[in-house]
C-alpha cells in the first residue's frame, strides 16, 4: 500500500510539473514590453488613440506598451506585420475600419486575412470624419459650405486635389462616396497617414480632405483648415455648429464614419486577450480620458472581444456595398 501511495505521489508531482510551465506562462505575461503597431504615420487619429491608451496599459501591467508606426498601403503594411507576428501577446495592432472593414473589398489581393489572421480584443473608439478644406482656398473662392464646394468642383474639373491617409481608408472612401453622389471629380492623393496629409492641406498643396475628426480638430481650431461638414449621420458634439454632409449638401443617406480597435495575431491566448480588453475598458472609463476623447469628437467603447468581432463582421458587409457603389478599386 505504501508503494502504491508513493507511485501515486510521484505521478501527481510529475503532472504538476508539466502543468506548471503553462500556468506560469499565463500569469507571467507580460514579462517584456508590448508593441502596439499603428499602421499609419504619426499624427493621425489611429496614432492619437493608441498613444492615449498606452500609458494606462503600461501602468496596469507593469511593462511598457510602446507605439510603433508602420504606415503604407492604406494600413496593409502594418496589419501584415502583426498578422505574421507570434500570437504571444507582445505584438498588437490598432486596427481601423480600413484594415478590417474596407480593404478586403477594395484591394484585389491582401497580404493578410482580416478575420483568420487576427483575434479581436476591443473597439477603442468610433469617430466621425469631417470634410475640411484649406482655409485660404475657401476664402479666395468663397467656399463657405458644401453647396459652394460642389459648385466650385463642377465649374473647375481637375483643379481639386483630395488628400487621404491612404488608399482604402475611410478617409479615402468618404471622398469617393462624395464624388459619386455629387457627380464631381477630385484627384485623389494618398499619403502614409493623416499627419502628413493634413500638413499639405494646411499648407495649400491640397484643397480638400475627409479626415477623422480627432486628428483634424487642432488645425480646425487654429483656422488653418475650414470644416464644412461632418460625415456621420448626426452632428458631432465636438463641432455642434457644423452640419452633416447629408443636410448641408442635400445628400440623403451619406454616412462614412471611422472606428479604431485593438487586435492581436491569431493564436493569442484568450486570457491575455481578456486581460487587455478589461484594462482598456477601465482606461476609457476614466473621467480624464473620456473628457479628452470627447473634446476630439471620439466616442469611446471598450466592448468585449465577441462584441468587437460582430462589429467587424457587420462593418465589412457595409463597406463592401459602399466600395461596390463607388466603383473604387486598388490593385
């Protein structure tokens, strides 16, 4: 009997030893810095939101959450980098409506699968886009509203350059939708992010842009660019006196908002995903961050991974219809 008990004890010890590494791995994460890849250049809304939540995540987990910008190809380069990274919780993506809602319908071939290659963590925030024009251009040509802009565009075909943060972004598609619904033509000039595009818009090299509201807000307040309308179905509390494109241009059904959320490579452990989601939700619920995002026109979320997955699926279906209707394609 004593021999049986000893063998049983050894078996239990061996079983515990085998289980220990898994348990340790789960509780030890993170034991080194975590990278949040922003698939656009610094200065845009994707970058602003990633840097807004990174400090709280660093504090909560005791490791630095470092933002890395990798712009290009409408967000596809950064998304591809994360898709091909290990699912160990140390590389995350600040995904967008472009990388996970639009690009699959817009591009002939993607270097990643927005569904199979990622695990949704949480929707960080949704924002309206805003139709903005260079202030000097608006003053010189008496463009005070959307109707004035449409009249100018029809009278001056080929003279307007429309900036965007890249092919396939909601900023690009909002402009394409506007063109198709108004019968106007503007030359699309894609950049590697909103930051450089806004600089050229403020500098007069571009005339119009349908930018995310948070990244455009500072230049709007400074008078460098002029807000004509927001692209959401309702006015934004951050710009209450600015009408929607639908009401200002009499364009029934016009709506092109953006969203931003954290995703991880496929295979990332569920406990890691859930822990990140919970801390992001806590961060977004703090009065200081809520006030900061509200001032930028962003609406914080922090929903569950399952809710975010359902949101991505619905957005993909919606934007596939928009891409088809607009005729926009990128090879």
